[in-house]
C-alpha cells in the first residue's frame, strides 16, 4: 500500500517523531545530543519555527513544532541530514541513520497542545531514563527542564505553553507541574500519535457501527490528530494545495517559466535573477522567484540553493522577502500581466 503524502503548511502544529533505522541508536552519547541541540538552536529561529516541546531519547526523539512560513519540510531535511552526516563521521559509520522518513502528525491545537506537551516530556520517565519527577526536572535533553525553570532554552517557546495554564508565570509553572504529575499514570497514550479520533472511538470497527447508525461524518487519518471537522478541514486544504500545484504543472510551470514570469514583472533579463548582488531590484526579483518556486511549485530549498549558488538559509530569507512582495503587490504567478 503506498504511503500517504506528508501534510505540511505554514503555521500548523505538528507532533514530529524521528526514529533510528531498525530501532538503532541515533544518540550514542551526550556529545551527539549536544550537537543535535546546537543544530536546533540555529535552525529553529532561522526557519521561524516555534518549538513547544521536545525530548531526545536514545533511538528516537519527539518534537511539538509550529511550522514557519515555509512549512516543516525544510527544517526537518536540514536537521536530519546534518545530524546523520555528523553522526556517521564522528562514529566512523556509513549508511542510513533514520528509519524511513520522519513521522509528522498535524494536531488540533485547542484539544491537544497541552496533552502533547505532557506526553512528549514524560518520555524519559516512561522509558526509565530517569526516576521520578525530580530527576525529570534536571534531564538536560527535554523541554520540561526549561518549563519548570531549571534551565534556559532560548529556542523553546516556554511563554506560549505556560500561557495555556495561567497568565502569571509562577502560577502557570505550578499548574504545569501538577498537570504533568497527573499524567504519569496514564501510560503511553497511543491515541496521541496519529489517527487519535479513530482510536479514541474504539477503532475502525466502532466507526463503522456509528456510520451504520447514520453518523457518517466520522473521518480519520493517521497524519492528523483531531476531531472529525478538523480532519476534514485539513484534508480539504491539502487537496486544494495539491490541485493548485497539479494545475500549475499542467500549465507548464517549472523553474524556468517562473523565472520568465518574474523577469516580465521587473522588466529585467532572466539571467539577472541568478546574478549575485544586493541591488534592490535584483534582490526583490530573486525573492519573488524563490517564493513562487517554493510555495507554489513545492520545490525544495536545496534545489533552489544549487540553482542560485546560495546557501539554504539565504534562500529561506529570499523566500520570506518574496512572500512580503506578493502580499504587498498582490502578484499572482499565473497572471503574467501583474
């Protein structure tokens, strides 16, 4: 059975899970974990991603991200590729490090944000890496430590999470700690790792029974954690994005045609888009080109970086510049007279 396409879009809450191939170790020691955290500390602000919870285990890791303007894929590609290269070089190994692709579950925020923060941060306790909440408070490679005030993690958005418990920080921390403690006896919570609606209803057999009774709006998807209306909304938006990209492909839009469209808008030669320099006209044109290639055609930032002889982070900045230009001037890729 073919795997489902990953769902991604700016500003969406994702529960991300990465695992070592064949459940093998992806962090052999503290140095591996520290290097991974250093990479996160650069990529999170650079991609404008928000991180609400995270934990590094031995052979897997969990994160709760809100995707930035370019979605989640760019962050994860750079994060995992960078770690795999570093890990293999350091430990003199070759081959694949991670199990297939990372798992990303889009989550309904109002129903699941607090639950997922707790679930993710209790991982070291459930796995026996630490004994008791006091030890968890001091576990360095988990977002829980920062939320309880035992450490500082500049790229973790503590304020947003604590704001879900109270406006006063002290009160919020106390309530958060009580909430985490109450979750210890809940176990592994399989309903929080995708398709939560279906699982919480008792599985597909129960869903079928409900449909026979006329309740046919039940919808489930392993890539989404939320109620039926939320699942339907996410799938509808994903279909719209897919249909848009399919239509552009049908019309012949590729990197070359995007460059032609941008050159017409700015009354410049196509080659000017690919010439290095900080001249405003060229920078704006390059930004618009990068934004349309990334957001409309879905091209990876790495492909654009190679084409433009830029760094991936440089392309990321160009995309954000292009997004602002589109919003300001209401440009449309398919409107050549813009």
